[in-house]
C-alpha cells in the first residue's frame, strides 16, 4: 500500500497526474487509507478526481468527508459547475452540504439559483452551508431568498443568514435585520449590528434611535448593538439619541454611545462627552477620551488634562493621545509632567502628543526623556523631537 507521499513521488517520476491509485483508495474498507487518499488528492489538484471526491463527501466517517471537501476545494474549478450542481440531487445531506460549501469557494453567481433552493433543504447542515455560500458569492439579487431564513428555527442558520445579508449589502434588507438585534442567541445581535452597518442604509436610523431611547436597560441589551450600528452609519441625526445613551444604566452601552459619537465627529456632544470623562466606569472614561480626540474640539482640553491624573493608566494614555490629536498648546505643561508617569504607555503617549503639538517648551523635557531607562519612553521621546525638528525645518523653507 503506497502512502500519500509515495503516490506523489510516483506521479512526479512518471510525469502524469497519477491520481488513479488514490481515487481507488477512496473506496478502501480502511478509514485511514481513505483519509490518506483524499489528502493525496488535495495535493495533486487534479480535476480528474472531482467525481470521486464528490462521492467521498458522503463517506460515513467525518475525517474522510473533511479531507474530501478539502481536496474538492483544491481540485474543482468553475468548469466543473455542471457536475457540482448535479450532485445536489445526492441522497446524502453531507454531500449536499459539501457541494454548497464548494460553490461558495468558487463564488460563481451562476450557482445562485441552486443555492437558494438548497437554503430550503430539510437538513440544517445543508441550509447552513447554502446560506454561507450565498454570502461568499455576495450577489445582492439573492438577498430576497435569504431573508426568510432569518426566522429559521436553528440559530446557526439564522446567524449565517444575517452574515450573508451583510455581505450582499442590499439596501432593502437593512430593515429586515433590525429584529435580529433582539435574537435570543447571543452571537446573532452582534452579527446583525455589523450587517446593518455594512449595508449602510441610513433609512433604518430612526428605528435605531428609537431603540437607543427606549431600551437602555439590561446587562448587554439591544441598545448596545443599535449604538454600534449608528456609529458606523455616521448619521448626524443620531446625535441626540447617542447623547441620551451616555446616561444609560449600563456601562457597556454608555461606552458604545461615546464611541459612536466619536465616530460621527459629533461636535455638539463635546460637553456631554467631557462629562463622561468622570464616569465611574473606566471603559466609559477611556472611550469618551478617545471620542473627544477624534472630534478634535479644543473645548475638551481642560477635561482631558484632568484625566491625565486618572487612577487608570489606560485612561491616562488615551487622554494624552486625545490631547495630541486636538493640538492645543495649553496642554503642554500637563503633558510634560506625564513624561514622568509610572506607566511606559502613558509616557509614550505624552511624548508623541508633545511631538504633534510642536511647542518649543517641550524640547528640554523631551531631551531629558531620551535617557529614560525604558526603551519605549526613549524611542517615543526621540520620535517626538524628530517630529518637532521636521516641523521647524519645514517652516524655515522659503
């Protein structure tokens, strides 16, 4: 009995594709031989093996089926589409599922009709594979056939349907995804929020706002995902609802509302975000500091300077980064003090912020920081000095 490596060596020596032996071995009574044969065919990448590999996807052993699918993915091309579609008539749900997966790998829109039919298969395995394949193809025309699967009794199918619709990016499907924010399976609301954001249809913004205003309770509720989607959609009309989210009882929601306000550059939210810098939840303070840095309004400078003394080093670091983004020279003295912080990440953020601001008052403190025993601090101070020097050279040019 020749091993997979021996078959490949023999093929190379004879100068042909030499897959007949491994194809025969796919019918061996020994599981290990069948697995080895499928593995060999995966490396051989021969279209000649496609029919036998399709048959092997119905093998009673999962290890053989898995290797057969891997070999099929390596061997089949779009030229094999007719026989792949024909294999959907197989009595084996394993084969039908494998074919659906392969069609997703090939990503040929011509397989769309067959996959839509397979999405109604009685087998959960087949439905899941078919919907995932439709998502891989990404044809918006297939979206209408996927929407009914959002109500599938199996959470795996619903999750694949949500993800597929996000990839298809059909604007008409955004409203159908909103109820999925309340799905009892914890992974599905996350996927639904991402899908709604990817689709980018702002017509759903009013409903997302309503969710933000009316459903703020709970440990990790639907409002959290609504806030995420609003931030990515970037519609300024959502600012009042997101500001309302800063007062929610749940810290995760407050943090996500702050993050969304930063993403949409909500200048009207600078004052509420400055207030959020005093939130008892460190994640909220961190996110509010990041949001204020993204917005870049100098009104936030005093509140961010105060956060340079936060008890949490991550918040101090983010406050320093935000001050660097804003570029207000009033923050320079406070940032110079942070060059002596106990945490290297804060020192680095302060040094780089001083480099971005470019105030000459920072030159001597940055030079002293260049002898800091920490590599991180030294490198940041050197980079900041170089940034200031580049700016000065640019200013001297006629």
